[in-house]
C-alpha cells in the first residue's frame, strides 16, 4: 500500500511512469545516485552541499527531473541532510520501510520510484513534518520563488 504526501492511501503501482532496467539507470546516474535512488542507499550525513544551500529554487529528482520540493519549504534540521517541511503537489509518495529493525516512512519519487529519503514527524510548522532527503537524489535548479 502506498501513501501519498497528502496522506491518502493509494494502490502501489506495478510500474512507474518512468521505468528502466538497472543497466539503463547505471548509464544515466552516478554510482552514488544509483545506490541511493535505485538500491535505497543513504549518503553519509553532512556530505551534501545541498544541505547548506539557501538559494531560491526547485529541487528535482536526480533520476527523472520531476520537481519535488521548493526552497520555500526547506529548513536547516541539523541532521546533515537537506530537509523540507512539505513536498510539491503530486511529487512524492511514501511506503513503509521496515529495514534496520525499525519502522520508518520512506519517501520516493512518484514518477520514477527513486528512493529519496524518509519523512519524520518532528519538523517545523505548519506541517510538523521533516522530509529528510539524500542530497545526491536531488538536483537543485535555481529559480525565483513567489
């Protein structure tokens, strides 16, 4: 069962809008991007320059270029990963992640299924959510917001 960013449950898709073989993804992504986006890896905390980025713009999926987050919802969580309190509409979906002997909510791109990170309920107002994303899974596009 998939849960959209709005909280409504959806049926898990058999395939995503954009589907490719591992070999195809490996040709398009860096090894780090492939590990995170396609194999559910995690980049080391504090290694993404996007964590400290305060410029105005949009954060796209590094796998398929779908716009995911606005800089207007980015905040400094102190975790070492880029964090946002809300995704853009129709950008991400979530699934339950039971790895590492814990239950977390995994966030992935709704278009290509790429693993982005996890969402936690310890973020700022107005949502109280912290979308803790792997910077390597994102591409920053400078753009005036508002």
